[in-house]
């Protein structure tokens, strides 16, 4: 069953989603080559708890950390650990917060230092595809309209691999609710959308082929071909004319820019390339 959330409930979901955004802002300022992914997880968990939230992922189906941190060819559900970030990596950071009875869930892929232009383009196109999906999250549309928009911009327009094994989802009192929101599909297919439904829309897009597998840890999903993968996600409410993201990329982008200037020694000046 798909819930229609009241105005008050949506504001509570927004609060949780914006604490996730604030956590990503902290992460953005923390990133530099040499730090471990476990240190990011520890910092983020403390930040969430200091702000009155609980990390949604910790202990969810036995997941052992607060964040999922997926490096390069890792698609999603990567374990934070002793891996040290290095120049040219990308990391997809997925974070959920539970507060006041409601969850927020959103993900962001960060560049570490000098990332290959084709990977930066994959990041841009995936972020754009999320915006196009959100545009379709309007009353009267169907789930397939969101799916189609994402697949169109990534697979058909740019030849990227759209991961099929994992999907977006309804979100609210539980982290995962109905309906499933695939990143591929046909216009007009699937459940009808109504104003007040809240969906986590989350394209997972591969530079190469779409096939993935899960590592022996039982969680980490990686690309078959070893090429990089990107993940952006917003907690989104269905509205009359277009979806509204309850989480927010703008402050994260600002923090990314500030961190880039602060750590400019890690970046090759443009004229030297
Ligand atoms: N955003 C991801 C999802 O919706 C993260 C889940 S990680 C888990 O599936 F650990 F909570 F499973
Ligand atoms: Co999600």
C-alpha cells in the first residue's frame, strides 16, 4: 500500500531529509586524499546523533554502518573501512536519518581531486537524470514516467548502463515502503502517483555495462566490468505539477566548491593539463 502523507508528515520527512543534506555538507568539507572511508562514517554518525537523529541504515537488515560509501566501481552499499581515498577517486555516499518517526534518505557522489573527464560527465548526466525523474513525480503520472525519464537521459541519450537490480522506493515511517521506483521502464506503466506520496528516487548509473554483482561481504554491489558507477538520490514528494525534492543538493555543492578551494593543492591547475 502506498501512503499519502499529510502536510505535517511531509514537514517531518523534510526535517529528516535535510539532516541528511547537512550530513553530506559535513562530508563534503571532510573529504581529501589520504582519509579512510571509516573516518567519514564515524564523523557522520556523530553529527547525526548530535543533531537529534538516528542513522537509518545502522542495523537495517544487519547493515553494520551509518553510511554506505561506494568507491569507483562499487555501485551501492559499500562498507566504510580502512581504504584511503586517493586523487581521482569518486565516492558515492548514501545516508539515511530517522527522526520524529520519519526517515529521510539521500545520496551524493563526490569527486576526490582530479577525476577523469568522462567520469565527471557521468556524474553530471546522472544528477541531471535525477532532476528529470523528479520532474515526472506529479499527480496523475505513473511510476513508469519517472523510470522512463531516467533511462532516456542516461542509457538512450548517453549510452550508460542503468542498474536494474536495485531500485528507488517509497519512504516515510519505514525506510523502504511501496512502491518500487526502477530507473528503467516504460511511460504510463506502474502505479499511479498521487499528490503527497513520498518517494526516494535514486538513479545508479554505470559508465560501462549495466551488469553488477555482490561481493562476498553480502552487501557491496560492484560493476561486472570494473568501470565506475554513480549514485544520486533525493527524498521527493509528489506534487501537482512536478515533484519536490525534500533533500537539497545546493548546500552540498557549495561545500564541495569551498573544499576544492581549500584543498587546491590537490588539483592540477587547468593550464597545466
Ligand atoms: N538508499 C539505500 C536504499 O534505499 C540505502 C540502503 S542501505 C541499508 O536501499 F543498509 F540500509 F540497506
Ligand atoms: Co534509498
